[in-house]
């Protein structure tokens, strides 16, 4: 029978049951210690039925004693960690164990709720570890302290659910191969005359069912393109002979071949043409390494063409080019200056004429006055 598609084997492999400080020294302080042992025993037995990893932590076992023997006997191959911290995740080695086993979700049972259970929830939320507290499998010396503590854990994001709710959700449906043995465990622990000691003596054996597929270890996993049946074992693998070293002569021959091929490919030489000389020429690879190479035939010298002697004449000195004469500046002044000069001349002439006229007038007046005086004086004298 195959597992339901909703519950894959990877999910069950990544879940573990964490039993915190189920020591006799702590259990004896509880008011209902028999009821606590019964519910924790149910969780351990259900984890064994579903083949979940079971982890025990013990607080200072050298002083406070070991885990209750009846609870320890129920577990299948449990792992025990001693601790000095209140948080179970602070036990030395537990973090590496969870990483090696690829455990990502913890189902927590045990005691005591206001101390170790609460500290474990705090560290789990800080380290992003999925954690679920089984509410009917937890204990506290003072029952009134349990409710507010669990409420605080729920506000931090921790799941708090009854044990049967969690295990039935892992089974998913009745087609799961673990469903039938799990229901037997539920009936046995639900009986009114249940006794843990008698149950340990007559408990049903949980068969290691082969219906649950197991993931092969990483080293034994087959490659993708090669089936496992065709892969040879390490004992059957034949030792390969060492590869013979290439001789220097072969290397030189290969380099010559590559060189000739590259030369022929340059600029399209020999593309689509058959070389007649290649058949006649002996290839260097045809010669044996011991035989001497044939001597190169000297090519006949080409008649040297008489080069026409070219008389070399000394370069003639270049004639001095006449220097360009400086362009004479035009004597003529610009028209604005001419107009100004003309205007000045006209003005000067006018002024001179006026002055001359004035002088002439003055002189004429003086002469006229003199003559008039003389004329007046002459008749009087006569």
C-alpha cells in the first residue's frame, strides 16, 4: 500500500518528537503525575508507530536523575542530550543532530511549562524552527501558570494543539499504512483500566512496514542518466591501465599537421581544389622515427635580373621664390575724412572772406573819413 500523496515520506522524516525533562524528580512534583506519564507515553508510542525520531533532554542528570525508565523504554532508538540551560535547544550537540538528520519540525512534550517549555519556544522562534506543543502532554508544578504561558507562546507564533490532532494530521487519511496500528494505540491508551506497566509487557509490536519508501543516502543515489542496476560496484570496477605517454615525435608530427592545415585555410587557399603535389610529397608522419629524414633538394637558382641602374642626381637647389611685395596702402583717405576736410576748408574760407570784408570795410571807412575831413578843411582855408 502506498502513502497518500498529501503525506510524503520526506515530511515524516523531517518531524521529530522532543521530550523535555521527563525526569522522576520533576514528575513527582506534579499533582496528576500518572495522567502526565500516560499522555507522554501515548505521544512516544505514536512517534514509534510513525517511525519519527525521538529526542530526550535531561536537566543536570548527574544531580536530578535520569528520564523515567517506563517512558524511555517506549521510545525506539532515542537520542538523549543533557543540558544546563533551560531551553532544550541549548543542549550541546542537539543543533548539529537536527541538521544532520534534516529535522525541521519539532513536536514538544514534557515539563515544566513556565520554565523549560517556554524558554524552548522562545529560542525556536528566534532561530526560525517550526515547533508545535502538544497541549495534553505538558506539565507544570503550578497548573495556574500553564495557561498564560501557553497563551504567550501562541502569540509568538507557536502552534499549541492536542496530541491526537497532530498525529491524525500526519496520517492524513485512512489509506495511510500507519493508520491501523495507530488506531490500536489510541484504543489501548483510551481504556479506563489502562496501566503503563502492563502495557509495556503486552504492547503490540509495531512492524517496520516496508510500504514507507526510504530515501537512499546521498552516496548511494544513482545518477540521473544512469540506472542503478547498470552502475558497477566499487569492488567490480576494473582498474584502468595508465594512459601511455605521448612521444615527442608524435607531438611534433601533430603540430606539423596542424600547421599545414592552418596555412591551407588562410584566405581560402585550396578550398574545393585538389592538390596534385600532396600525393607526390612524402608526409613527415610516413617516415619512421629511426629513419633519417630525406634531405631537402636545393631549388635551382633563378637568374638574377639585371637591375637597371638609375642615375641618381643630386637634388637641385630650389630657386628662391620672389618675396611678395607688400601691398601699398592706398593714399586715398576714406570718403568720410575727405568730406570732413572739405567742410573744414569751406569753413576756413568763409571765415577768411568775412574777416577780409570786415577789414576792407574798416579801411574804407577810415579812408572816407580822412578824405571828408580834408575836404572840409580846404574850403574853410580858402
